[in-house]
C-alpha cells in the first residue's frame, strides 16, 4: 500500500514517469524501510495508467469487499433481538456509572 501511495503522490506531483528513486525518496522520508523489488513491481504493474484509471479500478475492487453490519440470518433474528434487549440494559447501567464517576471528582469536562 505504501508503494501505491508513493506512486500516486509522484504522479499527482506532475511527474511524467515514476522511478524507483521517486518512490524511495517519498517512502524513506517518513522513516519506513524501502524494498526495491516491490517498488519495481508496482511501477511495472501501474505504468501507462492514469491516476483516474487507478482510482476507478480501486473503487471497483473496494465495492466487492464486505464492510460488516450485515443482517443476521433469518433463523437467528428473533434470538438476537431477545438477547440484544437483555444485553442493552447492563451496557446502559455501565455508561451511567462511568458518567457518575466523573461527577465524583468535582469537575466536568467543560469546567
């Protein structure tokens, strides 16, 4: 990922061609180890493509990645709803206890 980011930064800076030296300068400037072989592979894979093309390809790939938050299976939905209500009550009590502990100290966040 760091090599891709350095490649895109180099392209966005207006450079016509991205070299290993360009990537090395960017990556080592923030104290990260540099692997010449990886840099060469990234340059070979991405050469001839515009930044817009790379972003479009990356967006298409990200669209297929699951991001969590999926609904539970139909068979477990009723059990999850019942269990969720029971779990919510202790969580609320814990949150109230944490808020009260701040009051015991004699000052609040905005005092």
